[in-house]
């Protein structure tokens, strides 16, 4: 029994020694080169081991995703290490970059050298290809692009420290420092996420222009870190983002005439994410709201913190309009959003002016949400109230009083009623009649009416001789320099009537003229009859 136990012990010790020896066997790959050129080339590396063994070497090809590849060939893909002679071997790698291979800006292209030993564990070493410049052309035209200033114009961040939903303005200067004019200069920019290796905002064209020798142009580029970006909000992470901008143009004259030239610049910004922070976004109000109407307020509520939130609510308030409303929002997971809608009933007697609504977000403990800089999650909306207010309201009715024939005066009687709740002062004006009348006269051009009171106004039009058919004019009622009523009035104009035995020919003063004419006609007939009789005798 003791012999069997000793045998097992010796076997265990032998196995342990063997494993220790196996584990200590190590392949090492070393090279003086760390970055590879984007053009075809070669580099050397050394393979070494502390054990006698055979080592297989491989480097897979690299693809740009569009069918173009980089192919590698090794001076030897299998080596044998004999530590009694030499414990390392020098290998040369040649690589060919296929024409058209696209080293996309912002992407990392890596070659991986793998070594598999007959004794040692497998190992590998990576070689990165050089990164691409934001410009795709050299700068023979000596353009110079400079990011002059970065600032947050709306939101909770400041300068180069940003929060989600901040609006950022970047001032960029483009200068032609060369000796030739540059034509068709295109300004392009994008925002790159160094964590995700993705374009948070894809590269897009901003403007196009020509820049003469020695001239410069300044641009302001604005972007918002919201849900309109190309990268999803929930994919954003705290860290460094790079704003890239470039100017690419065509050299107009000189040695490099017709060639493209490009210059670029960049600026880093830090995105800061809070643990507990909920914000308002995409707020909307009507451009103008009338007294007595309903104003629709809407927007989005975003949890831009890293923690889920519960029992959120929104308060909307304005003392002048008597608004103090609570809107239940509920629960929002991190980087989740919900929308809200609120209807405000405006008083009929509200004053015409701008009102400021305060919107505030509260957490489950009835505390206003704050970020790390003690900035509260509040927003102010402007509500412009104008028109149909009680300070000046009116109604208008109009009927034809007399006339209505081409070439003759036409009188329209209008009744103005103060439909407001206060005494109002009105001025009156007729417009839109010049196509069928040469002028108009109002017997009253100003009125003062108590609430509910009415007054008549006569409008006398000089109707054109050619006027005919249905025609329009507008009666405007103005109070406090604002048109409170613009009432269209329709009138019918007929042809002027002519008649020997009726109508206008025998009306008014015309009947006396016709009487004298008939009397003269009778006298002439009598004279003729008497003259005939005398002649017969």
C-alpha cells in the first residue's frame, strides 16, 4: 500500500515539474515598428523562445469592407528554435495595399501577427496602420482653418464641457495664406465620438464660397446634442468628442492650377453625464395666441442621467394668467423620454402682451432636479397674446342704402357695434374699392362706443361708368393702432337705366324739363294747324 502511495506521489511531482516547465515556455514577438504606412511596404520582427520548439506564424489579410484588401507575406511562416544554437529568428514581412483601399477617417486598421508554438502558449502582436487625416488632399493652396471659439449658447454646459441637449456654437476662420485665389471652397464638419469610434454627427457640408489671396472668412457652426444626431442618445457615453472641420477648394491659378487643396482643424469637447438629471427639450408654443382662445404647449422630457427615475412631475406656472398646473410624468429609465401636452385657456379680457411661462421638473421627493453645478431643470417659454382681446372688439354689418348703378353714386350703410366689455375708440377706413369706384367718403371716420353700443356710418362711393357685376370693398375698424375687424362687403352694380317714359329720365328735376318740352311741342303743332287753315282760305 505504501509503495502504491509513493508511486502516485512521484507521478504527481513529475507531472507538476513537467507542467511548470511547459508553462515557463514562452514565445516573444518584438519589432522596432509600431505603426505601418498606408502605402505598400515591409517591416521586420524577431521571434524568440526559451524552449526548443517549432513555431507557426500567420498574418491574415485586412479588408476595408468594400472589397479592397491588404495582403501580407512572411519571409518564413514556420521556424524552429534550437536554444543551444540561437533562441531567436528575424522575420521580414512584406505587405501590399491594394489600389483603392479606403482608410476611412476615424477608423483604426490593424494587422495581427499570430505565433503558435509546439511547446509554448500561442501569442500575438498587433500593428496599427497610420490614421487618416481629416483632409483628403494636400494643402498646395496654403489654406488655413482655425477653430477660434467654442461656447454653449443653450443648455447646462459651458465652453468645451457639454451636457446632453446643449446647443454648441463653434466659430471657424478660413484664411487663404497662399499666393493664388481658391475657388469653390467647401466647408465640411462633423462630431466624432472617441469612445464608440463613431460619428456622433456625420460629416456634412456647411457652406461654399471663393476666397481670394490674403482674404479670410469666418463661419459660425451650430449643433445640438439631442435626438436629431446620427448617433443614438442612449449610445452616448461620458468622455471626449472631437469637432472636426475642413475647407476644400480648387486652386485658380499658378503652378497647381486646377488641383484640389485642403486644410483642417479640430477641437475637443468633454461630454459630462449626471447620475440624476431630467431635462426639458423640443418645447413648442404658438407664435401668437388670441384672447379667449386655447394655447397648446408641448415638449419632451428626457432622463439624461445614468440612473432610472421614478414619480417625475412637471409644473407649469404664470401668476398673471392664473396658471399653476401639475402634470404627472411618471417613471423614466436612463436616456428614455416621454412627451407632454398642455392646453392653456386664455382669458377674454387678457392684456395684449408677452407672458412668460415657467416649466419646472421635480423628482419623487418634490425636489427640483439639479446637475452637479447646481443648475436647476427649469425652462421659460414666451406666450405672445394678441388679437380678439376685450380692450378692443367690434362687429360690422353693412347694407346698400341707395344707388347701385354704373356711373352714379352709391351709398352703403354700415353699423359698428362694440362687442367688448369696455368703452372703445375706433377709427374707420374703406379699402379695396379702386377697381370699381374712384373715391369714397365716410360721414364718420371715428367713433367712441360704450360696451354694447352701436353707431351707423354712411359710405358714399363714386362708381365708375364701366363698373358692373359683383364687387367688393373692405371696411376696416381700427383701435389702438390695430385692425380689430376687417369686414368684406359685397355690392352689386348694374347698368345705368335710360327711358323716355319712365325711370330716371322723369325723376327729380328732369320732370320739369320734360314738361316744358311737351308744352313747346303742343304750341308748335297748333301754329302749324292754324297756318294750314289760313292758307286754305
